[in-house]
C-alpha cells in the first residue's frame, strides 16, 4: 500500500570512514584536513579525534543498529505477506479490499502483535505493498446515462453568459460583458432637454 521507501544508513561504510580518519590522525593530519578529505563536518571529526585519543581505533567501531528493534521478525513479516496475498475475503471480511484496520487485524491474528492502523502503513511499505485503487464500478452505473451527461448535460451546465466573447471580467472596463452600463458618454448629471 506504500509507494515510497526510506533509504537505510550504511553503518559499515560509516565505520570505515571513521577508521580512515583514525589512520589520517595517526599520520599527523590536522582535524580540518581530515574533515575536508573525508567530506565530514568538523564537529564529527573533532568527536572522532577525541574518541581516537582516548580509546584508540576500537573507540571508532560501530555501535550496532540504530533505534528500537522491530517487533516483527522477518519470518513473521513473510507470514503476514503470504496471508495478505490470499485476499481479504479469506480472512472473513465482506469485501475483497484491504484497509489499514483490516491489515492490523490480520497482523494481530497471525503474530499476536497489535499495531495502530497508522503504523500498519510502514509495515506494508517494508513488504513493498503499494496503494491500489479498486477497478470496480457501481452496479447501478448506466453507460447511456454517463454518455448523456458527458455530451449533453455537462456542456449545457458549463456554458456561461458571454463565455464565448473575448474581454475582461472587470466591471469598470467598457469592453467587459460585466460592466455596468449607464447612459451615453458625457458630463454627469446633465439632462438632455427635449
């Protein structure tokens, strides 16, 4: 159901970069040169230098994965994916249409883990599911009535007074079909004698 994916951080690559900084520190390079060479911020290089001086290269090792561990394992996600592919009717729903609350219900049945429907969106994204619009039409739909609406009724409703004439919509412009017309041009308040 989700079309976008987040880019994962390359923890091994980041660790290699910190170790490369340690090699440059050992050669006597300044922090500023290391920052330019590795295209890193000076603050990061300063922090790496402090860790390198206090604990050596071991202090620059990766700490492991960032953030909380996922509540669902890869095998549980695989079971959820397989269950969703069977369709919503197989899980007791009246229509064969997946909604976030329905998917949350199936996930809870299969794994025992309860998720808010808003978080289900992220789980579906990790399974490479995308938003799909149902291709069904209403049973009451009449193609003749649709054709009549498109060709006759809608164009009649769309027409407006003076729509075919070029001009301005300003009420003060003489050429505008919306302008307020008064008498003939001339001084105001002068009445013509007859």
